[in-house]
C-alpha cells in the first residue's frame, strides 16, 4: 500500500475519458484520505467503475460525486477549483512533475479550496520514481483496477475462443491511419492528393515542423506499411496458413496498401468478421470496438505492434502482456529495418530475409529486460512490479497469501479511527491480485 498522508484535505478531480489510454492515474496523490471524483463521461461506458473503486480501496478513496459539507447547520456543496485555469491561481500541473509538486503545490491548493480539478492530466507525473511502491501502484491501476465492463469482456472472450478453436493466432496493431501518418510526417509514399490530405490534417492538428520523409524513416519514426509487416513475418518463417487478427482503424490509402499484405497472409480477421456487427452496436462513443481489440490482442498467442511511438494502445499492450507472464511479442526495430527496406526498394534483394531475421533476433520478444530510457515504464514495469520469493531487499518480497485479509483489517481499523468517511469503499473481494 502506498504511503498515506494524515488527515482529510479535500477532493481532487480528474476527467477520465473512455479512450484506450491507461495513463489515467499517472498523477494520483497516493493517499487513502484524498478522494478522487470520477467524471463518468465515456469512462463508465467501457470500464467497470465499481471494480475500479474496489480495487484501489487500500490506496486511495474514490467517490463518484463530490461530497457535501455541513457548515452552520447547512449542507453546502464543494465546488472543484480548477488548478491551471483560474485567473486567481495561474497554476497547472507541469509535464512529468515530481511527486513533490503534488505534496506541496497541489496539496496547498486542495487545503485552500477543499476540492481541486487537475488539468491537463496525461503525463503529469515523472515516470522514473525512486519509490517502488508508487510504481507498483501504477501497475495496480493499469493491470488490476482498470477492467472493461462485463459485456465487453464476454464479447472479447467469445472472439478469442472462436479464433483459438482453429488453432493459434497472432494479433497485429496495424497503425496506418491518417492521424498517425500526418503526425509522423511520413507522406512521400502517398499520391499527391493523399499527401495534400495529410498535410492539411497536420496543419490543423499539430505544431508546424519541417519533416523530411527519408530522415523520419531512417530514425524509425514512420509506421511500418502493411506490406513491410508482411515481409517481416514472412522472413521469420510465418506462412499463409497463419491466422491473424487485425486491430486497426480505417487504413489510409485503403486496399492499395493492404493487397500485398493480404497476398502473403490471406487468413485475416477483425472483431466484425468474427462476431456479428450487431454485437458491437450501442457502444459508448465508438470505443467498444477498440476495447474488444485491446482484449483480443492481450490474449493472443503473439502480438505485434507496427508503431509504438506515441501510441497508447500499443505501448500499454506491451506492458500489459509483459506483466501477465511475459507473453510473446514481436516488436520490430523500425530504425534498424529502414535501410533494409530501402535497399529492397532499390532492387537489392540478396540477403533480404536474413537481414530481417538478424534485426528481429536482437529484440526481446516480450521477455524480461532492463528498462533503458527512452523506454517507458508503461511498456516495461520490470522489475518494480514483480515481487521476489527470496529478495535481497525485504520491500521486494512477495506478499503473504492472506494479504487481502490483512489490508481489509487495516482499512477497517483506520475507518474506525475516523479518517475521511464520506463514502464506504466497495467491499467486493479482489481476485488474482499480484
């Protein structure tokens, strides 16, 4: 359990959107006596809110609405103070802020106003923290507390079972949509009309920056094309009998780019082809399909991201699969592959597949490995989130089997001592906790 602050100070609010972003609690003040208010917009459409609250009850008190206070016999609602946007307090959470920012600046504002609203939110806590328990809290949030709603889990399991009934299957996050291509500045492979569309999108959505395709590709900043994905898999020995589940949005350039990939690997599926389309109707803001894709990729025998730059979907899957048993992952080194593909495009075909294999054999395939910047904690939580049976440091020892009983007793004791009791934590038992 993370270190607690003494006393009740107030409520801190975050607007939790239902996107496929598992950085929701990057900057949680990890104290049981500080309460989090959930704006149930999008989030409740795909996530199991009750489980989320229950799973974190030993670390932080979570409420679904801002509590009321009683003053002079009258009930008064607390209004959340929006840190960062008030003309009275020109303050906002800095990017990659240290913990000390929250225990000083943010805490003072919470004491002053009773409730604060932190925005912007993503990436507002530094990744490398010299406190393993804070890092473990991140894993408890990402891999235990965040769970999709039952109907999404049921649909995902149904798809996985149907795919697995025909043997092993691979999942690929084919990141070749307009937004990512425009962001990456990888335009030269498209027609003049398509390039104009991408340039216009970039001008409207991203900061102005001169980007040269050859330079971007050489440093691994361009997503692999569908054909390049197929060539990598073929070089590794996968043949046309391989069943592949595609997690992808609308591919920019359409069938022209998919045709070479489909020629190599015809057994392609997605959530709509495996389950009737009506099963995905009535979803929240179009997010159910993405949630299903996430779970199928998590449970697949092999997962391959084609672009893991600023892609929260792929990065979190890499970390999630590593956390749950080091599941096999093919993670192409786009920088190392770029000159090989460039030579092939110039007609230099000799030794092509052998060169691809050499590059891929230098990757870790999802196994445990030391995290070296710029690799993110969210893609590799080794070793902080993995307990040890015989550790050198007692803090790294695996918890006893009755750890939930111990924590429940401690929680009840502290509740009895009068710590903030505006809501009673959901007492649903947790299962499968590490």
